[in-house]
């Protein structure tokens, strides 16, 4: 059993309703972590979810805090949210370099998974911004300098291209995905599954630790219900990734 921290996978939506000359605003809070959390807990892992709005204040500040976990998952949460604690961004006081701490923790034997989304990798309008951080060197892939999203309204299927335990034994045809973040593999990277001509699942090492990417989503919209709720391979893939990362 691994203890896993999932950071991100939540959002707040605000809508403006205009009815003639009158208008009002409604807000809603949504968590997209349920499919991933269920998949991992079903395999015996202990999962802690840190919602996106709590990441700036509560993400682990140093290696000692990260040592409470065997694997960290960053999913649809940008580099700014991890780096800029309220004391730094609002109080203008020096604080811990969280991405450097995460890099050093992986180098000392930790496991890191980045899952795709609008605020993963480089992201929508390059706002995820991991390419300009120290965490870029940890990932098994190179990130693009520009908006890296590939939208696939008609869907495309992942394809296994290598036999590796991190895939959890999944084979055969995958359900369609509706988009992903485009990345480029590095020379020492093992690309395990592709979507189009690009990596979908890739793994590598950093120091004494292990890193992995899943460049599409773990929940809607890029991951339709057929993928994240109905496909038995979903739990196998993400469970396999965590098993491998935490080994």
C-alpha cells in the first residue's frame, strides 16, 4: 500500500445569469478527483486529496513534509499555485521553494506523477508554466514553450507501445480520449503508450526516484465517462503507475 497525495482536480465555477435588465451570479464547487481516488483506493492505496484552492496554503513546504507520502500526483494545478504560498504572494515574505523541495524529494527516492489538463505541463495559454520551473528537469518529458493542448472533439484512442509494469497489465483497445497535452520524450524516457504520434504515458528516473506522466485527463472533459468510469483498464493503468512510482 502506498500513501498518495493528489494535488488539484477541483475548481470553482461562477456563472452570470442575465434576464432582461436583471442579472445575478451563482457559484459552484466541483471536484473531479473521484474516478482517480476510487481507482487508487480500490487497489489498497491511502489517498489524501488536496483541492486546488488549498494548494497555495497547504502544499508541503519541504522534504520532511513530503516524506509523509510515497507518491505525489499533480493534476490540473499550475506551478503558480504550488509555488506561491499566501505568505509569499500576499505578504511579500520569503518562504520555502516548494517545487525545489519536490524535486529534491523525488531525487532522494520519491515518486511523482503529472496528469494532464488545462493547468498541467505548459497548459492553456501556457498558464500552467512548469517549463520555467525546476520541476521541468524532474519530468521524463520536455514541455513545449507554448499552449500545449491538443483538443480532439472526435476522440482518439491510446495505444500501448511497450510492455512495462507501470501500465498495470493493460492491453488491447482503449476508450477514446478527447484531448491531451503535447510533450516530447527525452532520450532516457520510456514511452509506454501513445496518442496520435505523441506520448500518452511515459516514465523515467530522477536521481533515486521515479517520475511518470499521463498526458490526458483523469476526469472529464478530456476523459469521458467511458474511459474514467466504465473502463476496467482505468484502475489498472493508474494503479500500475502508482505501484511503480512507489516501489
